[in-house]
């Protein structure tokens, strides 16, 4: 059930209206979540900045989508799960990769460690100890990659939680 209805661009708070206008000018439209985030200039601006920043992540796109799938499975955002499954397929993930990612694992043991870590960052960050980070390093993951996972998880938590609170659900499959 829809809880938040996106405001019309002209009726959104001034900063949100400016941001939406810029997006529409560049892309031709703004998605439902972005338009709904326009209720809060702080949330919209924060989302756009974090989203842009995470595009500079060193995480390979297929691995990023695996982590996003694991996180969104835990959060329970159907819209995000669909979007990340589609993005994962476009990045070369197989259906098996997608199923495993939703279970917070992967066929490659290095990736499985990082995907599982991503879910722990979301679900139980207080349980992560020095040995956990050291274990990722043993798998060959750099501190930059480990930090990028935290940023990716934060972005996914924001989008998944926002969509659930707003009541934004996926439309019929095309």
C-alpha cells in the first residue's frame, strides 16, 4: 500500500524542486523513488550524492550487484530486488549467481566472503571484529574495497528502507 505520494516538482520543497528539475532535464524523467524522496530535500540530496559517489567504487559491477541482492533480500524490498536482479543480469550474472547472492553467498570463495560480509555490515555491524576484516584481507580484498562495501550497504539500506516506508512496490513485470 502506498504511504507517500510523490509531490509534483513545482510543489516539492525548493531544493528538491531544483534537484528534480535538473534530473528531468538530464534524463528526461525521474523515477518514482527519486520523485517521492523529494518530500525531503535532505534525503533526496543525500541519496543523489551517495549514489554518485558509489559509482566511483572499486567494486566490480557484478560483485556490487551480488552484495546489493544479499542486502535487499534481508531488507525485503521487492522493488530493489527486482532492480538489482535486472542490473545483475545486465552485468553478466547468471540466474544461479542471483539465487546465491540472495542467500549471501557466491560460487567464488573470495566473493562469497565479501558478499557475506556486506550482509553482516547491515544486519550485525557490532559483531564485526578485527579478525573478520583481517580475513577479508587474507582473501585479497583491500581496505578500499572493504570501505566501499560499507558505503554500498548504506546506499542499499537507504533505498530499500525508503521504498518500504513509502510503500513503493514493483509494477507488473514487462
